[in-house]
C-alpha cells in the first residue's frame, strides 16, 4: 500500500482535480490510499463563517453560500449536467452543516470549530471520488472520522493509536483505491475532531503507520522540500534527501512543507516520505528517510510570522529562578501557548510564543500580577539551520533584532 496526499492547492479548481487523474496515470493507482485536503482556501473561508456565526449571525449564511457556489462551479466544470447525484451529495453536506448551526447550543469555540471546519474535506473528497469513478478509476470513499479515533482536545486532538490501528486494518483492504479526508478524526462520542492546522500530512502518516505502507507521497505545487519558502526567501534550492532527524528539526522550527507530527510515526517504521510536484510527478522531488543530514548541505531558512515576544522580570529585581520559570510555563500551558524560543538571564526571562487560541490578554493579566512584562506583538521569528555568517548577516539586514539565540547548528532571530 502507498499513501498519497493532495493538498488544497493541488485541487483548487477543476483542472487541479483532473491533474489528480494525470498523476495516477503516470505513477499508478493500485494499492493506493489518497488523503485529500479541502479545496483551495476553503478552510480559511470556513473560519470566516465560524467567526460570522459567533459574532455576526445575520451574515454567516451568505459567507457559506459563497463557499457552496465555489464548489458548485467546480462540479459544473467537471461533470456538466451528467452526474446530478454528485450535486445532491454535496447539497446534503451543506444542509448538514446548516443544521449544526441551527441546533448547536455549545458556546465552546474550539468545539464549534471542529464540527464546522471539516466540511471542506468532506465536500472535496465527495467531488473527487465521484470524478475518479466517472473516469473509471473505481475507488472507495472512506469517512476518516470512522477510522481515526482521538480524544476530545478540539483543534489539536491526540490519536488513540491502538483503536485507530484496529479500525484501519479491518477497513482498508488490498488491491483497492481509497480516497479519504485529511485533518479529521472523531472522539468517543463521535464528535468531529481535528489534528491541527495542516494536519492532512499527519493523516497520511497515520494511515501509513497502521497499514505498514511502502511509502507516503505528499503532492505539492513545489518541486520538493526547498531550503526556504520561496514566498519569503530568494534563490531557494531543492533538498534531494533529508534524514528523519533533520526533517523533524525543520518541522519543529516551523518549516511549512512538513507537519511537525507527520514524521514521528513514519520514522518508527522507517517508512520513506516523498515530497513531489503534482505538476511534474515523475521528477524525484525530495525523499525523507533514515539517511544522515541533508543533501546538498545548505543553510535552511524558516519564517514564523505573527508571533508574540514576552520579556519578564521580577518586580523586586530578584533572580528568575526555577520556581518562577515553573509558574510561567504552567501559565503558558494553561492558556495553550506554543513556545518557540526561550531565553533567560539572572533577572529576566524571554519567550516567543504562538497565540493560536487568542488567550494573550488573559495570560498577560496573570503574568502582570507577579512580573514586570514587556509584550511585542506581531513579531517575526526567523530560524536558520546549518547557518553561516553570511546567511545571518543577510537575514538581519534592514530589520530590528529583538532577540537572537545561537546554537551549534541553529540560530533563531526575533525581529520587529
């Protein structure tokens, strides 16, 4: 069994869906399970719907109608009027979503988010599965929520590996083409959960692990893993091979090509991960495996934007000791702040964090009761793996550096 994952950019329109057929024709389609994300920017659009539902109830339906029209146009481009059943299946999904909004009584944003956001994947896989059947690529559509079981940590759920393994090995049969959704799971009450943003790669790894797959291939609009995101860095180069260890390091620091959780289950069973271009599927791309380091050996650049830098010191200028640091980390954990950089001296402690759950104000109230706090919002965190002096100098040019930290192979720089 091989596992393929197609992201939203690869199926953003009818031509993208048709290109899935092209990839399968060139690479083969036997014993393949395909994981698909929501089409284009649908996840972002559904986040707007959720915001409107909570804060502007009169207008969320119009936002939802825009999403429905977008998918309707893709279906017209793919099927014309030849497959009315597809339109009806998608219409049922949108009715189900509206029914949730009508009947929901929970004020919990994270719960609401997970029940709504996955409809992007449900709709995309319904359309693509039917199009594959139309083109004689007979396939079985799987509801991933019935396969991947998790706890109820909404928006970043933890997988129940034993139960998930049992279900997947029973459901997925050899010599069959499957299509399923990325990003999603379900808890013990069968409420939808999500595995974190960009979690479709992780979904592919979960299936690969449970199936002892031959490989995982992530199909993207880039030739493979580059040594920097070309949207933010110039003259990027392709990395041919990356070790699991190096890839996990890059993912930890925020490299967007590979989801941080994806590599761990693959490494455990030494399942190679290929990152390839859906535009040139026969090119080698990048392979992540049990090799050592990266090839070629280049500085690798990572950017995380919209970060928060907190600098803390004690009110009485006493030392920042273990008790203080423990209290700070307990608060960071309580308010679900992901820590990206820490730096401390005798009387100060600095931390760069992701405010993904919008709990910054609550955190600051707690911290200011015991510490002097300086807060810089909307800062950028740059990480360079395998840095040299030239790469650091070039990155710092024309920027205000707020924090800088060097390790043997990694430098992290926070800028305003």
